[in-house]
């Protein structure tokens, strides 16, 4: 089981429990699941794919150009739907579920299968029912994957990080990977809403960059690449604001058109 980026083997939650993205897990959802379990005297398993692994899989599964195009679409759509109070990450899930939800779906499917096998062995019987509290459209997708008989996901396979993205011509450089990290940090870090929040950068993102730079370029290049990462974050935060304005203006134009074309009130 995974809570934030830590694998938990006991039934005890860590004393300081903070979720990386409240869009994926909130206190109200935890309370709902706990109340149901208490009333029905049953066990609760809290699980999701580790966030750092999740971002690494996304970064290595798509090219830089693909992620840049996704970012533009997400930011415009976020501005267009700003009235609905969606986060940038929730907008990303709506626009590109194959990129921002599919890998989590696979992991959760594997967790459900592991739970059924584990508790079935303990109780010496096959579990027939499991109650899942999930979100972001996973109700239908998880059922689809669980009922598939031609392929079975495993937790180990779902946590396997692919090699850095490459084509027949070349493999992406460290600097290209750093730009991907900046894009994902902008989309998936809810505390990084504008340039004034650069202190809210996830430490995992910095550690990720340091590890990649150390392996490929050497320790002496780390500081320079961290500065590049911060510059790229500023760039994408500015781009986010510009694209959101485009989407917001489009929404206002649509609303004005609806008002003008509305039938007269008699």
C-alpha cells in the first residue's frame, strides 16, 4: 500500500499525513471510507500509485513535444472551465486521461487483485465483493480493467519506470527531461499556482533532477541544472497564465453569445 510516496506495511498511518494533490485524496473521502468501515466492521486499504513514480512514468512515456502540446491544451481548457473551480490537475485528467490517469488505473487494478488474493488466502475463501472509493472517472475504468481476462496487471509491473523517451534517431537529453519535470510540476503541484510560489516546489522533483544530472553529467553540473529548472518553471507559470486568459476570454465570448441569442422573456 502507498501513502503519499511511502510504502506502508502496517495498519498505522504516519503521524504527519499530507496528500500531494487534494484532487486525488481529501479528508472528507478518508472520513467517508472510515465511517463505512467502522459501521460494517470491515478492513480499509488506502492505496494509490506513488506520486514520484507516477510522474516518472508519464515523463518517460511521452516526448517533450507531446507534453508541451498537452500543457497548452490543459491551460486553455482550465481557463475555459475556471468558473467550475477545477484544479489544473483535474483539468489534465479530463483532457488527457490516457496520460494522467491510465497509469494510476493500472496500479489500482493490480492493488484490487492483490487484495482479493491476500484476504482470500487469509480467510481461506475467495472474496466476492469489494467496496472502492475512487474518483476522477475511475469507477468505470477500474471495473473495465478488473473484468478483463486476457491480461492481468501486477503491482511490480505497474511500478516499473520505462527508459527515458527515445526515438530511432535519438534519446532525450537531461535538459529535455528537466523541462518535462517543470511541465509536470506546474500541472500536478497545487501549491505552485504562480511565480510567487516557487518555494513550494516539491523536493522530490529536485531530487529527481539531481539524480539524473549526477548520473549523466556529474555532480558539478547540478547547481546549473537546478537554476535551469527554476527558469523553466517561471516560463511555464507565465505560459499557464497566458493560455488560461485565452480560455477564459473564449468562455466569456460564448456566454455573451448565449445571452444575445437567448429567446426573449415574456
